[in-house]
C-alpha cells in the first residue's frame, strides 16, 4: 500500500516560511545556503527564514541568528566521516531503512512547519520528501552535478581510491586511463544506479518513479547554479536552471591585526575536508618561504591544536573572511572547491590546487591547469618537496597571475547573491508555480 504525506497548503496562522536544509556537515554547502538565507531575510521581511539540520555547521548558522530545527544529518558530526565521504561520495550510500528515516523526519518537519518553499544544498533525500509533500523545492548545486554539464570527466584519478593507499600504482594511470577511459561513463552510470537503489525502494513506497540517475539527488523544481558558465559550461540547460555566479559564506570581515598588517602572504585552505597530516605536509613544504606570512584556515572540523608545532610565520584560524585575506595574498593553496576558485578569480590570485574528489580534480585539470591559472598537485602523492616546488613555480612565473586576471575579465558580470535572492523571491511569491507543485503538475527536469 502506497504511503501518502501530501501537504496541501502552507500554514496560514503566521508569516510564511522558507525552510533551508543544506548538508550541514560541509561548510561549502551550509555556508552558501546561509549566505542566501541572510540575503532573503533582508529581501523578504514578511517571511520567516529558518533552517533544519544538526551537523558541524549548525552552530555557525545559529550564531548568525537563524533558528535551526534538529533533523538527522548524513554524517553524524564526525569530521573524519566528512572528509572520507567527500572523497568517495559515501554519504549517498544508505540502506533503505536509513533513507526511510531521513524521509520520514523531513516529512514530519514539513507537516509541523508547513513551509512555503524548501531550499536544499546536497541533502539527497529532499528530492523525494518534497515531492511526496508537494512542497516547492529549490536546489543549490554546481553545474558539474547536473546532467547538462559539458565538462569532460575522462578517467580522473579520484575514481580510483586505491591510489590513496598505494600511490606507486598511479604511475600506471595513463595506461589505465587509455584502457578504461571509454568505459568510465558506463561505470559512472552503473555507480549511480547503485547509489540510487535504497532511495528508489523508499520512492516506490510513496508511489513515486525511481530516480532517473544520480543527478536527481541534486535536482529540484528549480535549481540555482552558483557558477559562471565560463567555468562550468552546460548544454541544453532547461529554463528552471539558473546560473547566478559564485557566492558563499564568509565570517565578518574583521581580520586579526597581525594578518591585516602583514605584507604579501600565502593563503592555505582545504575547505571542510583536509586532514591534519595533509596540513602538516603543506606547512612543511612552505617552511622555506619564511619571508612571507602563511595564513591557514582549517574550517569546522579541527583547530590549531591538531597541527602541532608551527613555524613563526604561520597563522592558523578555523575561519577567516576569504575575500579579505586574498586581497593581501600573492598565492592561494587550496582544494579546488568552486567557492575558493571563484574567490581567487575575483581577487586575481594564482593557485596551487590540491584536489580531493572527482569534481575538484576535473576542475583542477580542465580549468586551473588548462588555462594556466596555477599548478595542480595530487593529494595522495603530497609531499613537502612537491608543495615547495609547486609554490615556487607559481611565485616565480608572473604568467600565472596574468592569466588569472585575464580570465577574470572574461567572466560575464553577475550579481551572484542578488540574483539568487531575487530568483527565490520570485518563486516564493509565484502562486502559479506553487499551485502547480501542490497539484503535482510541475515536472522536474
């Protein structure tokens, strides 16, 4: 017997609610949703803007003045799980029982709060729960995670976790890529179906069609793409997908005095997924650049104590306003996330890119390396010597900085946050759209 949990109308006793439900264990996802919510709070004073989640980033959201409703999170607030899942996409792989629990908790929350719109960012069960409840759903994702991306994936090394345990095997990757490269699209489709299986069990229980492919995890009634098409191109993009330009959360723009007064610096960040031992290798490799200050941000997972003794020219913080730091930087050493890529372009700062997953590797190879914006270092072969060589290469060759500035001038002028806020405002106040969703007449593409 099919389950039904349709919510026919939002609660009318109080002001309408926009409910934000990002993947709260990863700062990149929670942070850009928080930035959007902050803009919505100013643009829609008649709406309540609230969150649901319980991950590592929930305290950051609460400190920003938003109410956070507790709901089960994918990774249980374990930073090692966060890091491993980011590299292997294991966060998607659940049993049907786990998926059922996620969907039921989300549906209970929708029934209690009656949101007018739900905004999600890589919380994979929202594609199902919002469809069951017939609640308008706006998804935030990168163009790479859509079926319309025209980036060529090839055979990235991140698809072969064995290299992390046996780096020497990567020497044979050119041969492996030649032999298996044509099979990679078929493998990805197979892997996608494997990931979808427990989710489809639950979808059938509610009388829904199965996921078409892995990209449905990131889809919605409308999809906001915090990208530039010049960086992440697409083909045949539907009208319900919207490029807005890159935006993300940053802390308040007050820098510590010792950083604000520093001269040209090197900025180091690995987002939410760097390991302490990787930072140790990075800082060891940067040890020979004692004439420059090295500024490190570790994110929500761990702090300075996890890195041990540090050279005098190294300053470590959990969070810093990246744009302000990059204004003072001559180089950024980072993981290749879309947020930091956009910040580097805006600031005109060349890069040393150390990717940690498939998306980051593809962007590092096809964007950073291809356009001469920096040097790529493979994370599983990371050594202090490789770090020093890469940093010295970028610092001593002015072409990298020139290429970054030249590419930045090619980007179409966008107002990322303003455009995203306006799009959500349009959808939240569009009665024809919301009624089509509630009647089940809206088609997700």
